[in-house]
C-alpha cells in the first residue's frame, strides 16, 4: 500500500496500539486512532507526535467499537482508510473469567460491528491482534500456528471465535486478513515517553512489578502451582516495539492470493514469572516484596512461540532481549512519575 492511504488503528491510545501508531508514523503513514479512552490517556497522541518528529500524521476519533453508528462514522469521515489494525478490546485473562458476558460483548460483538462497517465501506485489508491464549495448555512446545486451538480462558475463547469469524468474513468479502497471535508484550519505547500505563489496576506481570516498586501495591503476588521447574508460569516475553514492528511488516505483506494468514509474534523462548522478577531486580537494583499466590483460573503452565513463519514470510525479527524489555519499562515508569 502507498503511504498516501490512511490506516485506522482501533485501541490506538493503548499500550500496544500506541507503539503501533508510532511505527506507522515513522514510516510516513497517515493514521486515525479510534479509541474510547477507557484505559488510556489522550496524552498518548502528543507523545507519539513528538517522537515521530514531523513524520506521518495522526488524528484521534473518539468512539467505541460496541457502537455500530460510531464505526460507520469513522469510515465516512476518513474515506481514505485502506487498512484496519484492530487492537481494541478487553485483555485480562482473570477478568474474563469473572465477566464473560462483558468480554464477549466488547471483544467478539465489537469486532463484528467493525467488520460490518468495513464491509459497508469497502475496506478489505485487516490486521488483527490475536493472542497465544488460543493455544491453551499445549503439550507441544514451542507453539506452531498449526497447533490445535484449545483456549483455557474466556479471553482466549473470544479470540478463537473472532478468528473463525474472520475466516467467514474474508470468504465473503475477499481481501487480505493477517492474524497476529501475540505472546507476552512487555517493555516500552526506549525514549521512556511511551509505555504500559493503564488507568485500571494492572493485571499483567511487569505493570504489577512497577506498581509494587512505586508503592501502589504493598507486595507482588507471584502465582504458583504450575507444572514448571520453579512452580511459576513460563511465558514468551516480547518487547512491545518488536511487536509493533511486526504490524508494520504485516502491513507490507503481499501474499500471492487473498486469504487469512496467521503468524506468531514472540521471542521464541520462555521465562518463568520468577525469572522475570529476579531479572528485574538484577537490572534495576531494586527490592521487591513478594508473596506466592494460588494458580489463577484460565492460566496455562507454559507458552512460548515458534516464530519461524513470521521470520521467513514477514521478514520480521525481534531485536530486543529480556534485559532491554525490563530496562526500557523501568525508564518509562520513571518518566511517567516526573
């Protein structure tokens, strides 16, 4: 696609979405962010504009994917939209177990509203933020895109249902759909100006670590009871900038035929929760008060990617390692306190 086209990024104020927006702008693209601001700040637009330093452009359209009329309106106001990168949605595995109806309404039904609006607008290029939770507690590691889908959480079940809907939508409408199955994004932009700054209490590991060291939490709960060497869950942690660059490569991807194309985006190896906490302490020199908690419902023992397909077909390769992820996250956290 040419840089003259406009890219719609839903959830573009959020942690992953904002880093995707920045990568797009740095390549000179025009971006429209569609976000309801429920878990992110409008200040993100200022940060990405500052970092992009005059490259590209970004507009904010405040709206909600659960409102079909708002979805139609954004396509009417920005008729040059040629691609949608869909990052919006609720993302806590634990919360999805407590609020399954809410998660389905936002994630599944909201995505259906978006796809319907795209169909009416004639937009046929879609990049979807899926998740490694679709694989569930796979006995085969690392996980391939061809592995059976057996999600253990409502959140993961949402993603599987959306992926099925995407196959049906693409069969009806044609076009190219790229499904990116994220593993565990952490870290922040190396400037410190972008990072994971949720309005709600953090559900993910690294924000919880940062809340603990800043005194917002009295202690860090490390969930145990997993079938792993140290009893804590093993995950594939990928730098959020590497993940964002995966979207840029997905945008450039030009397969021979229309269809649905699925890629894992992960570092390709796993670290346990305890290993990440210990590495953060070593990287920063800080102390963290810790306690062991019971295994969370919906969690799997271990999950890490086979990322060969993305390396070969998207020409994508992660650049950052765990120490970079932790140091950049700490810098971003300190910058947010200033």
